[in-house]
């Protein structure tokens, strides 16, 4: 028996590196071409492992996305989610002018979400995010099906861009 939607716990999924294979656009980060990096997200292949985990979570959880992508990429992200057959939201994104490391942005959003709902699982590919959230006691797991890129990690943690 499932609980009503507003009483079901949340499953929180990152997008890049968990659901979206960003490998084809990492070269833009080497030269700090942020807009080209994000604009190419429409062509990301779906990562089957992440999609399977999300679909399994939907049985007992409400799924939300928590991404370091900037807010200005909301429409592109929602369009991509719909194209690959995933729910389009709720979608929590980084404010356009927020360049803090991903671990602090995501921690802040999770604290706000936890005021209203139980957070039962978090899936992220960034080891720094996972480390901080685990230290705080969150039920977080490191997604390992796409090899983590040092270029992407630098963008997430040192440049606050994704």
C-alpha cells in the first residue's frame, strides 16, 4: 500500500552524471565556455542506471531533481527530461548568480526541503557533495556509473558553475 503523495518521502536525484551523460560536452569546461557547455545538454544521452534507479524510486517516493545547473537552463533541462521519458519536476536549480561550490548549494536546498518532507534518498555523482551530505547525516549515495571527471569536479567545486 502506498501513502498519499504529500506523505511519501522524497528521492532526490542529481542530473549531470546521474541521469545525463555529460561526457560529450566536458571539453567546453577546459576553456570555460559555460554557455556552450550548458547549451549542448540537449544532446546528452540518458544514463540507463540512473533512469532505472529513478523509476524504481517512484514506486515509494516522490522524485525531485537537485542540480547545479543554473536556473537559466530550466527550459532546456525540462525539455531534455521529457524527451528521455522522465518526469520534468519538481526541479531545483542553482540561482544564476550563485557560484558557491555545489556541496553548499545542495546542502542549503536539502535543508529547506527537509522542513516540509522526509528525504529518504539522495543520489549524486559529485564526491564532494556526497561527503558533505553524508557528514550531515543525509541518506546519500555516490553514483558511480559514469566515471567522475576532474574537469567537471573543478567546475562544480571551485568555479561554482554546475
